[in-house]
């Protein structure tokens, strides 16, 4: 397994895609029920393959990731060969990026003295999608990149 199994909720959301995946392997609904009942290890293998296919597709299409915690924000732009990072540190301990009012304050006051910015880039150490997956497993979420783009323009 390259990534990890999709959760039960994720699999439920992707039930149509899973049906199509099984169909490409000439497995219909009845045969799938039989496999699950009589050959659970084969069913597990199908779920592993499907999970990896889904993760690979999602990660390949991912261009931006965000990881926001109380006083730190990591924004990532992921291109084919490099990952670009903007790290934002909030030095005012009375505020939190996780609080909506404080986050809106940050958006409206991005140049406040209590905010520090750091920018860096690096080539991937591992295969691109594996590195993105690791970031997701550590709490990053896929984004459209609006925050990254805005902050990048602000601090360039």
C-alpha cells in the first residue's frame, strides 16, 4: 500500500467510483458481495488498490495545502518539482488563527508588527505525491490557494 486505506466515510462518498473501479475488473455487485463474504483478503486487496488510485489522483491534482494552528500557519504551493512554503507566525498570544474574529483581524491587518513571515522553497526529497500525502497526514488540508496567493503577493 502506497498511501492508506480510505476511511469508511470516504468510501461511502466514492461508492459510484468504486463501482466503476470494480467494473473495470469485471466484478459486478453480486460478485463483489460473494468476494467480501468468501474471500475477505481479496476484498481487502481491492480496497487497497482503489484507495491508492484515489489518493494518487487527488494528490496529482493538488496544487496547494494549508496547515493552520493556533499561532502558526503553513501555506504550501506544490508544483511538479518544488514545494514553496510560506510560514506565518502570530506573536500575539491573545490571538489565534483558529478563532474566526482573530483570523479576520489577521486578514484585515496582515502587516501588523505581531505577525512574522518566512518564505522558502525546496525540491522534493521523496516522490512529490508521497510528500504531499505526508503533509496531509500531519494535518494539512487541500486548498484552492487563495490564502497562499494573497500572502505571497503581500510579502514579495
